[in-house]
């Protein structure tokens, strides 16, 4: 098969990534809070603790599975650079790996270049946060897992498990595996990998599972869907406060526990819908696993008590994989995700002070961004259900009269 010329993609990727590097290295200054401080201060502080052979046992902001230590320690691979500089370059490298994986897959028979363009154009919409969080590394592992699933289910299971041990959400990637051998192999490989990694970290480093208790007393983060209740309530004299709490800016005060609980109930209901979908699904196409992965992570993100800006990286990565497949039903949800990603850049970092103040601009930005995520989630659910449940059921019903007529014809003859 003749390979299509990728010059436009390469040029656009190089140009946009150069701009992102200029932003994190502060050659180009973006208004708003300094998003790189998490790397130079928080990540670097964790790095100093982790390299002693223990997890940050007394730091409640450490809320990540044990394999996250690998990402935090990774700048040690470039000892000739300062920690933050090394981290930015490794994040850039992870971005490049995703781009090359998508480009390679797009040259396969029947694949589409739309998915590569989603990654190339979608990532810069989030601004310099892309290289100032380790989520781009997790997304690279997740994209590799979804791309491997069709031909190598065991490898997909291993990669999804590694991703889950980096940041939990990649555990959702295997919900859409085809029933039968693919599910047994991928889920079995994932379970064995998780078990092995947990055991290795527990034996090797004290505090490997401490992250499980560090989120217990969290409030509702100011960018989440549930936060809209308090942004509006502040206009009518709600007595709560906005504080830096457990590593993010959250609402604390009356009814916050109730709204946080309702968010968790919504997440549980979303997971229940996904299980119902899996039980009811009648047909699997080439794009089903990727479409289901995007739907699952959309639901998880939208209903979460916390919607940090870097969460959009996950969605852009999975959206890119979906649109590699011409059969994907996720075109509208992907466009909505890209729009939400750009609005996220506007609300953080550019106008984050307005979000914290709950003023008209901040409230408008959150209503738009979270509204886009809600619509994208509902649209993705509807499209996934139609493609795998409703339409196959209708096709079966149409086939029954034809099959009966054939049988009657055989009997009559």
C-alpha cells in the first residue's frame, strides 16, 4: 500500500510543539498562574523523596498509584539537565511517540488521517499544561494499549494495567473488548500485571498504597461539574470558602460533602451504564473498543469531583484513536471534546482568577466547558448504544422474516 505524504502533519506538529516548549521554558509567557510550578516544586519535591526508596508518606497531595513514581523519577534519565527541563523534554518525547504511533496506524489499509490531526491540533488547545503534567506520558501508554488491542490482546492488557498503575483511568480501556478470547486474554493479562506490579512496589518501597487514603476528605474542585452549584450559590450568599486543599483549589463549607457524594453516585451510575452496555452489546466492529474507551473515560471525567485541566489530555488521546477508524461513531463527541479542551485553556490558566472568584466570566467559562463535556458524554453513550445494541437488534429482526421465508421455500420444494 502506498504511504500518503505526511508533510503537512509533520510541519504542523513541529510548529505547535515548538510553541509549547517555548511556553514551558517561559520564552513565551501565557497570562495566568505559572502551570510549570507543579513540576519545579511539587514533582521535584516528590522526586527527592522517591529516590530515597520510599513514597511521600506524609504528603496528602500524593494521590497516585505506585507506578506514578516512575514518571516522577524519569528526569533522572537526563542527569545533565535541571529537573524541570528534563521533565518537559520527556513529556515532549511522549507526545512525539503518540504522534508516531497514530501516524503509523493511519497508513494501514482503511485507516484515516483524521485521528492524527486530532492529536496534532488538539493538544496545543490545552496550552503549556500539556508538558507540565505527567498525564501525557500516561496517555501515551493508553493510546498504545488501545492500538494494540485488535491484534495483540495480551499486550493491550499489559499496557492498560501499566497505565492504570500510573493513573487509574486506563483501567477503563478494556471495557469494550470483544467477548470471548479477546476479553479473557486482555483482562487476564491486565489482572496479572496489576497484581505483579502492586506486589513489587509493596515489597520494594514503603507506602506504595498510601494514596488510597489521601483522597478521603477532599472537597469539590472548583472546575468540576458539581462546583457549578457553589459558583451559583456564592451569588446568593453561600457561606463556604475556596481553598487550596489536597493539591487542588476546592470549595469547602456547607453542603460540599453532599455534592461530592452525589458526584460519586453519578460516577457509580455511569459505571453501571457501561456494564449494562457490555451485557447488551450484540456487535463489535473495528472501532468499538476505541469508541467504548472514549465513552467510558468521558463519563468518568465528567462526573468526577475533580476535573483538572490535564484530564483533557486523556480525552484528546482517545478521541484521536477513535477517528483513526472510519467506522467510528464518535465524530460529534470528538469535536465537542476539542471545543471543551480550548475552553479549558481559557479557564485555566488564562482566566483562572475569574473562576476562583465565581464572577460572570468564570461562571460562563465553566458552564460552557462542563456543558460541552456533558453533551459529549451523552452523545457518546447514545452513539455507542445505537452502533452495538439498537442497530444490530433491528438487523436481526429484519433477517428473521427472510430466514423464515427461505425455510418455508425449502419445505415447500
